[in-house]
C-alpha cells in the first residue's frame, strides 16, 4: 500500500466499500436461522409460537364470519357438501397456522436455491474488490505538496461519498432480514384469515408479500453481479491528463457505478413488487 496520504485517503474509502460488499455477499447467502449466531431467530420463533394462540382465536372468528357470509341460511349449512367444504377449510387453515413456520422457511429455502443457481449461471460467486489503477497511484505519488492539496480535497469528498454509500447499501440488506423476521413473527395472525372465504385474500397477500421479501435477495445478487463485471473493467483514465483531472474522472465514473448498485439494492423491494404486481 502506498504511503502517500492522498492515495491512502482514497484507498481507505475503497477498503470500507470492499468490506461492505463482501459482507453483503455473505448476508445474501445467510439464512435467518443463522443470522448473527441464531439468537434473533430463537426469539422470533418464540414470538411466533405465542402468536399461534391469538391466531387460533382469530381463526374461529374468521371461520364464523365466513360461514355467515357464504351460507344464506342454516339449511345451507346442513347440506353435506357445504359442511364438508367448511370443515376442510377450517382444518387446512388450522394446519397453516400450526405449520406456518415450516411453510415460510421452505419458501425461503426455495428462493435461496434460486439465488445460488443465479450465481452459478453467472460464474460469479464472491465479491470483486475495487482497486486503484496503478497509473493513477503513480500520478498522485509524483505530485508535489502544493499540487496534492486539490487532490486531497477531491479524494476527501469522493472518499466520504463512497463510505456513505457503502453503509446505505448494507443497511438495505439488513433491512431485508428485519422484514423477514417481522413477517415470520406475526405470521399466525394474517394466516388465520384463510379460515373464511371473504377474508382469505389477506392471507394470500401476506404470502405473496413474504415471497417478495425473499426474492429481494435475487435482485440484490443480480445487481452485485453486474457491478462485479463493471469493476473487472476499471474506469479508463487518460495517462497524459493532469493528476487532478485523472482523479476526478476516476472517482466520477466509480461513484456513478456505485450509485447504480446502491440504488438497485435500495429499490429491490419496489422492483420485485412491480414484477409481482403487488
């Protein structure tokens, strides 16, 4: 690593960025059960178990509402076909509440398998580090003290911007885990709506929204793959340009590519919801 203070300033920002991108790749391949040692998942599992009692109570309420709405009279309820249909609906709704945790972890596992397939098909399975071109480092090191002052200002602004974007990006990925935990914790309540035909759309919307949160990982992975291919071809810097111009050109193009990645990661939920019509 160069001892030049301008190069060091920019390299520190890139090191932070590379560390966050690597953390992002690791988080995408991590399941909620293993996130942060599994302690959060244990707490969420306990909350889900506690919510099952409330979900069962709501199950009866929604079932009664469904019976009243779908059966015109008590005579309709005595018909075997109606009675069997209502009984089967009640049993299935109760099973969904009881086995809701297994259902949601299975859905997440299916999506994770798809994400792994995307990585395999693209041939990119890990983060690609962003590095400073050698000619840019040499040009900066050959500058005198007074010439390096504007370079320091440029790299300070660029480095600060890169550091901020790296934290915004990783916060979006952490936010996905928080949403997964919240959906899992309160799942028995929206799933109880399957007990009644008039309210079943709430349960369907809940499952579709949960699938959308899981699929956000696929959009994030695709964005990271595209960015990795951008990084493999670093910004072209004219060798005969003044050092300040070279640094501005490099940082400008690099920041633009990073903005595209951060923007895509941050809007992954919106992209998936548009695709699924939610």
